């Protein structure tokens, strides 16, 4: 069975990212995926300490005994990964950045491909929501997240930016946006 991980970096329990995460979770499960959803607001994920303890291991590992430490092997084994984040002040949330920083556990400069990832060719999607930021304004940010996940073997990436979503849950009122989310799920499950 294929494995998918959905990471919601929004602090809002009923925001647009949460609504999209729920839709994607349901659709991926219907397509036969074993789906793990992680909501940062309820998870315990500390900042990277830069201690380099992870560099003494041949698998993704972290000295911190938190939810991210437990998630690292799952990220290695999964077939696809989705990060959802609102855009605050023109950038991904601090929660999303904290997650990305913890991918340092995959980085292994002495190894082939500079990583301890064991599986490559996996798919990653980054979905952003905002009040007014058009896709071109956040393209550099989403591409940076996609590039960072390459260290964990996620080498095929796409992004989707949904704007004009000032009201929590408003994405559910946009057939156009929901169709774009559904299309992204279709690509992830190919």
C-alpha cells in the first residue's frame, strides 16, 4: 500500500489549510493510500538544534524525542508528501520553516547524493493559502520547500497557491479551487 503524509503548518484548527488537508486526506485514502496527517498546532516539533548528532547515523534520525524525530523514518518511507501552509507577510509560516529546518537530519555530505534517504522519485506538493498573494509572489518560497524536500528523496514537486481566502474555511466555497486540489491529488496518486 502506498503511503502519504500530509503536513498542515497552519495554526488555525478550522482554517483553509485544515479544510484542504481533510479533503486531500479523504481523497488519497479513497485512492488506496495509507495517509498520515500531522497538524503542527497539535504536534510537538522543536527547532533544529544544529548539534549534528544526526550525522552519526545512516538513517534519518534526530536526538530530539519529539514528533518530528518520530516522523523522520516515515518521511523516508512515504511515497508522497503534502505541505500546506498559509502565507504570512509574504512567506511560509514559522511552523512550516521549523519543519523544513528539521529535514537537516537527512543531510549527509559524505554520502552519495548527500543524503541518508533510502527512496527517491517520491512526489511532494506544497499548497499555500493567502488573502492576496498571487502564485508568482510565493513561487520562490514554495520552490525552496520543494527543493528542501529533495534531500528526503522527494524529487518530483508541484505547488498550488490559492489566494483571496481571507475567511477561514472559504476554500470550501470555491469550486475552482477545490477542482485544483482534486487535480493535485490525482497527480500525487499517479
